[in-house]
C-alpha cells in the first residue's frame, strides 16, 4: 500500500484530525492510494452490524453497489479495493473543490443526487438501486437518514459532532464491505512514514510556534484546530491561543483586522477565501503595514491558504492532508526560519 501525493498541483481558489503523534510527509506521484494485497476480503462475515451516529446499521451481504454522497469516502474506498457505483460531483467541481481527488475513481457522475438546494435527493438515490449508501450527518439529518435507510443501509459516520476521524471511517468501511479493519494500522504506518520525511525537510522549524487563523461568519479571524496535528508532526508548537482540539477551538480567540498584529506566531496560516472569494480580506491584510511586521512575515512563513488548501485539512484524510503538505512545504522549506535554523 502506498499513500501518494503530487507536488505543485494547480489549484482553483475556493473553499476543507489526524493523530497528532504522526510525523510529516515525503513526496511521491499521484494522489490516489494504492491498495494492498494484504487486505483480504471476508465474504463469509455477513451480515455485519455496526453502531453509528444515528444508531445501528446492518449490511446483510457484501455490498457491490456503493453509492457515495461525500468525497471523504472517495478518498478511503481505494484502500479497500472498493469502487463507488456513483457520486454527485463532476470533473469541474472536483478540480475546484477537491483537487486531490483528480484521477480518483468516482463511479458514474450523477448531478441529480444533490438537488439545486444542495440537498440529497432520495428519489435520485433510489434510482441507482444501491446496497450501501455512504454520506455524513452534516448533509443528512435524521429525517433524511430515515428516508435513505428505506432504500439501503446508510452509513453517516460514527460521531454525532461531524468529527468522525478518518481512522474510524476507514475501520467502519472495512467492516461494512467485508475487509479486515487492521487496514487502518497499515495506512497509519504508511502515513507516519510519509509525514516523517516531510518533517526532515524543515529541521529549522523545530520548536517554532504556529497559529492557524480562519475567517468566520462574523468577519473575524478565529484560531482553529484544523491542521493542528500535521503541524505538530512537523515539530512546531502551538502559539498563543492556538487550540489543540475541538473543545478548545470552540472558545479560541478571534481577531478583527484592527488587531491582526496580535497574531505573533513564528509560522502563521491565514484562510479567508472560503468566506471571501473576491479576496477583499486578503488584499486588506497584505496592504496592512502591521502584517508586514509580523514575525511570520519577516520569517517568510506567513501562508495564505487557498480554498482547497483550507478544505483539505478540514476533517482531512491522509490523501487530502498529504496533498496539502505538498502545497505548503516548499514555502516552509525555503523560509528564512528554516534556513537560519539548520
């Protein structure tokens, strides 16, 4: 099994937790994970029942018509040698929102699966006659879940706060499709090795502080735990106010443009494009002389994240996170902070 990623993939600007103990990534071609022959199928293990966010689901026999309504599962199914029957996002949407999935098997593309209000259409889902539906609680409430469950067993994740880890997702998918959940350990081992190679490329950043600030709906930059784990794996440490988990993130500090000078970490990531696609916020920040005086600006480690880069670490999997690292590592490698610290 090889977790791979592509350096310098072109991205389109738009709107994205990993185990903190994992270390950081090296470079290889492509973004689609390769399956392992050790992932033996256990066809005689059915029916299979697992507990999920909306209760227990049972899959009576090995599914071969898997309908995917969330891109997370497109990233994980290849680890199991499983392919989707259909999914809703066309090539343009994938290239714009999830470029790490370019080239990944998405099955047949059916834009009718998601209606004009961005809601799942049970009628379109039923037309595919699936025997397993994969979606998330963020796009399927319990009423819709009940409708989908009348069509086929429907998996929505394990945790009720939408933060089911990729490890738990992969373990659940393995069980539901008749594979050994030990595949999670194999993927984690590969992921850890990739991450460690990346950490070795930025030795000068060891111990440096970081903050990750994202534009919120209240027109404030708020510190977020997204990307926390991979940055810890790089050897960085949380800066002032930087949350390390979701609970801390809920009460993390916020910053208006007037107090942006308080973002004093050695390494600073700012994500605004997901809420400001025209770039007014970024333009204002880049023109602010106080921003030019921030430690991160002087270090060459102030990174404005594009929409896809932000999306990639918002509940990311190894596929999206390693793609993200390929985007940001060249900046960190070339920074004065890295060069001076070697």
